């Protein structure tokens, strides 16, 4: 029987799942603080939705039924590979029942039939937020995304994150001013600057037909970065002009001004961020860990004009970002840098002296639970040493002993050995022991 | 483009997802209070694990890659159809790293390629708890399951639930005493008592070769029910005896005694509960809504001796139950009996007067969020009436107005129209308005 791991399908031990849950809880709490409403979409979409133009270059898992008869339905369904396409379909489907601008978050597993490699999974969590408007969507939401990302990433135990932003219109405006007609291949090439370096980018741009002078300008633009509106001046200083560039600079300037109150270093305009996916049309985002830029973007996204207008006539413009929580966790677990303080929610093990004491033990346990203290009763009478050993093996900090006829109960901190009299109706563990904690090391 | 619903794959609006999340949160909190640790397994298992003997008679969804080359891997993977089989595989795989008895909860979607019908889905949530021991597992855990179910179901907004219990050994002992050699078909027939009635059961038992006198005893046994050890006496009064019956009666008596402190009517021994799945070997459970018994079991489970011994030599006996949360929700949404008090987490909409006030609005919003009050800033200057209308459309209870130069901020409860002076550093909404609530009606 194949009981081993499957490559690309990560699975965690309970103490790791506790860490994962804590991080997912943090994401949820932060998203909700900013007014994003929860949705969950089915894991399955029609293939024609998944494979529509521009949706993905990822490999899709297709479903079939094990004992399906010839000609039966269920053909043409696949597992979603991201949360953006299902969200677009959801908005198109439920449009009449949603209030706009519609702000939603969505934290779910997605599946990609890719060749597994470091930092790439076949099954993993994505955590997405998006805002969708009807016909128009205020640029304010582009700035809000930075604010949410700053807040969310700051609440995760992963160290400082710098959010790099750019605007596709700025790049498109520059390229068009330089005479480029097919902008997307140039964007994709510039997006690889970090990966393949400027010389290779120069070669590829030449292959795309750009003149040496234009390439110089493209590369000079790619090097521009800065945290304030000085960036806009630097772009103007490139000496090119185009209406789309003006529009992009207005938007980029707005976002930078709106984020001026965030701590220095948390946001930076960075013109070499282009995002490969071609449905972005305005602001784009990439968040990098200050301590581990080599891990790549741990969150990313952008503004799109048309994605959610699936089959409909009216425009549903949106802006959104996605947080790669599985990548962060995979890295943290590989480095053992995030651990739970114990492998069970149990705070107190109620010891069992003998069979006649089961009822008393249950009473104590119920009283503790009624006040939110997680506990379990040891399942059979045994030497206290064995019961303490069980607690220790799971990291349960306290063992409760029911007092004999008339005697008070006692509770022992098995880490320090300290044992005190207590009643289950009032005893309180230290706040840091109530639930398992996430420790960063 | 197919943007419509897919039969059997339910999907909820934000206000319904808020209800679903609240119920899932309640399950999680309850499971943790009883010391169950969280795990999550991959959605995918090798087909040989999913189709092993006795695992399922359900239809499985098989995966393939859309662009897979001939001869490529990834063959023989399917989506899990429950959480018990993946859990058994998980325990077999990670055995050396788990502390036993291992108590886990697992709340995940499962998939079944069944024909969709009322109350049956192709994608739905299951919420499972199990305890697994090494070689032996105390009968105390069988009793604990009743206690957890009582507590969990009591915490859900679904009305009173009665937990029906039985013990497979009691039935097996009776049947063997009556000369039945192949017990499982008889169990399966008795399990259909509610569905097909005693006359049809009588016919089927006769077809299985039972003599009329034996059938009388089987049916008489099926009618026995009661909340205390009187049940054990009633079974003895059937006048049959067998060592397996004695064992079953000891276990059933233990569980009833251990649950004697639960409120009257919450647990009942009910000998016609047999559970169709043939891997149960001892205690079995079925929970029914007192108000809607016709909905069928909303939670169920039992004791098994060998399920988790996947490919290994040593026995890993366990006991567990599963809560059908999607069935409960589907019913509640169809009846409109569970609703969220609003469709967004947002408690306060910060109104935007004009572009110059954006910074002030952000400061107020940040101060509110810092104290856990979910809020959003309106995205563009507009007439206050339009901003209030937006809040109203989403059920946001409060609108915040930043005071002009020197004037105090005010906050308006748009339900009552009451407007008061407030500062974002201290103002607190009524506790019931802080988060969306689940209302039962």
C-alpha cells in the first residue's frame, strides 16, 4: 500500500499545522479588519473557464469519474489553479446579488500539475484579496492594497517585507513612446531582469526589434526606484512622453502619496517590476522578504480592467493581491524557523487515579472547558508517572490531580515541577500557555 | 462561457459564507477544548489507497493532467471521498512522529462523483475527530466521543440533537447466538429499518436464511432503546447469550454510565443503529436533529479495530465521528433559517468628504483597526447620502465622519440615525455589532 509522501503535495505534522492555522487566522483577521468579506468557491471549474485566453500557462488537473459510463456527464471539469479565475466566474455568476465595490478575501487550496521543485507545489494554499467595481474603480483601492499588504505581512512572523510597486501604464507609455507596438513581450522580458540580468535582457530586447537607444532607455527605466514622488521626476527625466505614460505617472504618484504615512522602507516604486501575467493593466505589486529576497515574491498582484467581465458586456475592473502562504511555510519548516510551542491544543491533562474517580475527573475537565481551557482526561488509571510522561510527550504544560475525599485539587506545571492547590472553577493558566503559540527562531 | 452553477457543487454568497465560517469556527473551538490536534491531509491519494477493500462504495474522482504526455507520472491519483481513509494513511505514514493515543480533528472538503440529489453533494465539508491508539485504546474514548458530540452539536445553532448509540458486538453477539454466521448482511439489513420498515426487513432477513423465530428476536432487539443501563437488562431479557454479546454489553454499559451526567434525552442507546460501513467493530453513533429527524444523521461514526493499520503489522485501533456540516448548512440556507447579521466584516465605514481629507480618514481608520474594529474608507469623495447608501447596502452599521478643522469626529448608527461625537482612539461599538453575528430564525 502506498502510504508514503507524494511529491509536490506537502503535508504537515500537527505542530506544523498549528503554525499554519495561526498564520491563516492572522491573514483572515487582517483581511476582515480592512472590510474584505469571505467567500469560498468550489474547487472545480469547467475547463472552458480554466483555459480561457490569457488565464494560465499552468498545467491543469482534469477530473474524471472512476466508474463513469461512456457518454456520462462530468466531462470537462478541472481543479482550479488559482483563485482569481474562479473569483471572476463567481462575480459574473452572482453579480445581481453582490454590492459593489465588492471586496472579498478567499483562502483556499489550489492545484497545478507542474513538475514539483523547490518552492513550487502541486497543491498549496493561496490567500487572495480583490476589490471589484462596476464600470469604474477608484485608484484609492490601488493604494489600499499597499496598506493592507503592509499590515498583513507585518502581522505574519516572517520579518520585514518591502512592497515593490510599479504601474503597467508607465512601462507601456515609455515603450510606446519608444515606438514599440507589441508591448507584452517587452514587459515579459523586462520582468526577467532579476533572473537573467541586464545583458541577456538587452539581447532579448534586440531580438524583439528594439533599437540600441531604445534598449538603453528601457534598461535605464528599469533601474529607477524610490519611495516617493521623486520617482515620477526621474521617469520624466528619461525624456520620453506619451499620454499612457502621463496616466500611469498620475496613478503611481497617487499611490505613493497615499502611502506616504507608512514607515520608511515599507513601500518602494520599482520600475523593473512588470509581472508576467498579461491581464494586469495598471498598478502592480510584489512583496519581498528583506531577509530572504532570494525566495522571490511572497505576495503579488495588480490592477486589471477586464478579468471579471466573463461573458458579460459591462466592465468589472478590479485590483487584487495574492499571498503565497504555502511557500512561506515550506521555507519556514525547511529551516525550522517557525515552531509551535506544543503539538496539541490541550493545556491541562486531568490525571485519573482509579476507576471510581472518572466522574470527578470529568467534572473538573468540564469546569475548565467551560472557561475556555482546553483539556483532556487521561483515558485509564495508571501510575501518575506514566500520565505525566504522556503530557510531556505532547508538550501539555499542566497536569491536574483531583483531590481525595475532601482534599483540594492540585495542578502541576510539569515544566517547572511547581504544584499548587486549585479549583477547576477559578484556576487560570498563564495567558501564554492557554493556546499553543507560534515561536520564531 | 459557462459561468453558472454546477450541480452538486454548492457555493455560498458572502453572508452565507460568514455563517459557514462561524459554524466551522465553533467546531474547531469545541474540538480543541477536548484536546484534539489539527491536521490537514492533501486532497489527493493514490487510487490504491482510495479503493482498498472495504474503504468505499462511493464514486471517486480521478485526476489526469490536461497536457500530460503519454507515459508520464501522476497516474492513479484521486480526490479523497472522506477524511477517514486519508487519516489512516497519514497515521501509517507519520506514525514514528506522532504521540499516542493520537487525537486529531480535520475539517476539509471531500469529493464524491455521485449523482447529486437533495442533501447529497459532490463537494462538501466534513468535520472529523478520531482517536487512534497503539495496540489498544481505552473504552473511555468511546464515551468521550458522546461527550464531545453533545458539546459540539449543542454549540451549533441547529437546535437539540439526540445522540443514538449502539455497539456492533451486541448485535453481532445476538446474531451469532441465533446461529447467523455471516453477520454483515444482517447488520446492513437491520440498518435499513427506518428506511424500509420492519416488514421489508423481515423479508430480507428470511432471504438471508434466518428462521422466523430468529427474525423475531432480531426485530425485537432492534426495537430496544433507552437512556440508561436498563437497556442492558432488556437485551439480556431476549434470552440469548454469546461471549461477543457479553463483551458488547460491558462496553455499552460503560459508555452509558460514563455519560450518565449528560442532560436527560441527549444520549439514547438504540439497537437498530447499525451503520452500514463494515469497518466498525464496537460502539457506533448517529446524531439526529430533534426538530428534523427526517434529515437523517447529521453526525455519525464508531469504533474500528484495524482501519489505520494500513500496510503495517501492529494494530492501530481507533474511534471517531464525522459531522456533516454541509448538509446542515444546505438545509439551513434552503429554509433561510440561519442568516448573518451583515454581509461584510466591516463595522464602520469612514466617510470621505473631499480629496484633502483622505489622510485624516486613513488616520481614523487605522486607529479603529488597531483596536480590532473592522472598517473601510469610502473610496472617493461623494455626497454623504451615497456613502450611507453604500453602507446600508452591505449592512455596515456605523458611518464615521471626520470633523472639519478643529471640530470633533462624529459617528452615526445608520439603523437608528443616532449620531454622536467620538474619537477613533476610544470609541467602541456595542459588542453585538463588532463582528457579523449568526441569527437563527
